C-alpha cells in the first residue's frame, strides 16, 4: 500500500548504491521511492495494478544515442502524461535535446545534487510551483557578454548597467543585488571583461553551494593535516584569483566566522590557509552578488555590518523581469539566437501570440526561467516559429493567477504591448518624470541596440545606421560606449 500522504517515485537505475542515495534524498522530502534495475522491470511495475500510483519517474540513462532515446519512448508509451526525469553522467546540450525530444521532461546530471533533484521533482509534479518551466542544460547556453551585447532598454535596467559599467575600470568592490535568475553573473562577467583585469580568468565561487565546514578551506586553502581528511595542501580560490577578479555569488550565505576572514582579505589583501602560520598577500578584485537584501541581513545579525560596507562600495540593483517586461520580446529573440547555436538546435522566430503569452506571465524565475522555457519550446517545436501553443505550461500558470500586477498589465495593453512585440527591445524616449530624454542618451541607446542586434558586426551596424565606420567609432568614443552599456 502507498503510505499517505507521500508521493511515489519510480527510479529506474541498475546501480544499487544510486538507488539507495535517491531513496534517502526522496524520503527526506516525503517521496516514497520504488526501484527497478532496468526498463523491462519498470514496465512490469507500471502495468501491475498491485503497484502504487506513481507520481513521477527518474530514469538513469546509461545508454547513449538512439538506444537511450528508445528507453524513454518505451516508458512514455505506457505513461504519456507522467513526469519523466532523466539522470545521466553526460553533460552535453545535445544529449539533453535528444532526451527531451524522446519524451523526457527534465534532465539531471551526475553527481546528483539533492536540492536539484527535489526542485526538479516539485516543478514536474506541481505546475503551480514558481520554478515553473523545466531546467535542462540550458544553463550551458550562457556565455560572457560585453555591456554593449546585453539586451534591455527599461530605464531601471539601463541605470543599473550604467552604474556597473562606470565601476568596471576601478578596483573597488561591487555588490550586485537581485532576485535569482535576473542575470547577476552576466553583469559580473561584463564588469570583469571591461576592467583592466579582463584578459585574465574570472573566478566564480557559489558560496551557497559550499558546505559551511568547508567554506574557509575553499576560499583560503588549507595545509596538509589541518583537519580530518586534509591529506594534501589545498590552494584556495583567493590565491588562484591573485591578479584577477573573484565573483562571490550568494555572498549572504557565508558563515559569520568566514565573513571575518573575508573582511581581512578585502582590507589588507592578506589571507591565511587553515593550519598555516604564514600570511600570504594577494591582489584580488571582489564582485559579490546576493538574492537577499544584505542590509536586512545586517539588521537581523546574519551579516557583518563592516563587511557589508566594504562590499557595497558600488551598489548595482538588477530589477526583476516583471519590472522590465517590455524588454521581454528583445530578450526572447536574443535567447533564441543563442539557443540556435547549440548542437542539434536551429534558428526559430517567435510569433506575436507567442510573445503575448510570455508577456502575460509574472516570471518568478526571471530571465533564467525565460531561457529555460524557450529552450524547452525550441527543442519540441516542429515548425519555423514558436507560437502560443508551444508554451502550454506558461499559459496554464498564468491562468492560475501568476499574472503581472494591474499596473504592469495596464502598461502592456494596447499600443505599448504591440510596439514592444513588433520592435523588440525598443528605445525609451521619456524620463520617469515624463520629460524627454537627452538626444545623446537616445542616440547612445540606438547604437547599443544596433550593436546587440547585429551581434557586434560593426560594418553591418554602420551600414544599417546609415553612417560610415569612422563616424560610428567616433560616436562610440564620444558617447563612452566602449566602456559602458
């Protein structure tokens, strides 16, 4: 009998250790896991009326290519509407595309992260979850962009980019705040690329993904024997980043004792490996990001006030996608062009009714969620353009009340929405107070828009703007576009 009120997961995996791992992860979140060693056994379980009613399936895809796709199709034939997640050690986008076209709903990569599995299961079994769309390997589509390649013309967003661009040339720390999925890492990469250290590697550390007992070792290193299991000397990320930039994502997750050592590193450039008496000096520029409001964390005692002020020398606030929804058509077209560059994908356009569905949704997962939705739709699309029918989950969630608020809905009605969909990013002509913007600012936005639209092909940009290349480069210098967004 099925234990209530748990949900039941069918796990198809030939490795007993992996089945035990998934069972343990699932049990902590209320999932009852039933295991099968192969597809044939799973098919018998799915057909057996004595077996429980399954809520989802996880398949370890150990066979590549057509054989693996056939396994997915065989399971899909028995349960066409049951969420099916694929688990594999292969990390290519092409493998994700094959699996999803065969009928998989999502794609998980080994080694399996417990949080990633549970989020994927929740998203697949509850269409009203804010995570919404599937999260396959579309993250691999991302690549560093310069400021002049970042799409968006909403005033709040342009203001944030302008602040980031001005800070790029300085060595001062930058704190980027914004909801998950707003593009904080993209902004950090653009800051680094525009800085004097841009030719060196940007070192990225996700503070929220490191166990608390290992954070100090990961950041600052340790000596052999410093703690149980420290069999060799380890060089920390700050030493690796000497002479370059380190991006501390989710910096608000750092334990208080580690915050003390980070403060020392910022103030003096001195770090000390665990178990060492020797102090090393490093030259590291810090960009930090968080999806929390750090001043609130300071008030609650979870974040050091002195460290907050050291990190917050330049503050960049990235608005959520719902607050710049008129940027969505341009973003959608830009992301589709990036998706088309991936193995097994092709160039697709998007119709006005498709954009209308996307613009009616609140996007709790922001740009990352939009990218995932477009990736999934592009994988499954059989025509040359995405339409409203290619976004059933987005339409369903919008129906369940995840619409933008009345203020944004009014902004999207009528001519403004039509113009946004027809012309993509668009150009803002008015200041928030209703007065016209300066001509230089409008011209600057037009040039940036053209550079992004023609993907940096300056000859084409000049030709489309009706000016010579020398004139274009002169304007880039006069308007400061070589350093700013």
